[in-house]
C-alpha cells in the first residue's frame, strides 16, 4: 500500500507585469511599498507605435513624418508607476 504525503502549496510566480485594461490612473495598493496610491501614468512606445512608424515609412513618409506616432500619446502604451517608490506596477498595451 502506497500513501502519498501532503504536498506543499507552491507560491505563484509572475514573470511579467499584469495587463491593465485602462490608460487612466487607477487607485491601487502598491505591491512594493504597501501604500494606497493613485498610479502615475507615462506614455511609452509600444508595438502599435512601432507598427505605425514602419507602415508610414514603407508608404513613403521617410522624411520624418514616419515618427509622428511617437508624438501622439493615444497611440503609445501606458506605464503605471507608484508615486511613492517609483516602481512600475502595471503596463497597458494598446495592441
């Protein structure tokens, strides 16, 4: 007769930042410093920005116009950071 012993519970390990569904600041508890905060949002270039830049370049906008997606915040990803400890909490991806 074989009896298996109790197995320990493995903690969850996150390999990347979770996806957020909004580009606006949110109220949250910082997982690093434990403070109740409203996140600070910063636009950062993402996949959509680079795809638009590449598409504009291919269609003939190679005199600098292909860099316009980097000037439009609504075409960029949004990084949510803690205002207290400055750690990145979440990232909102447009694409």
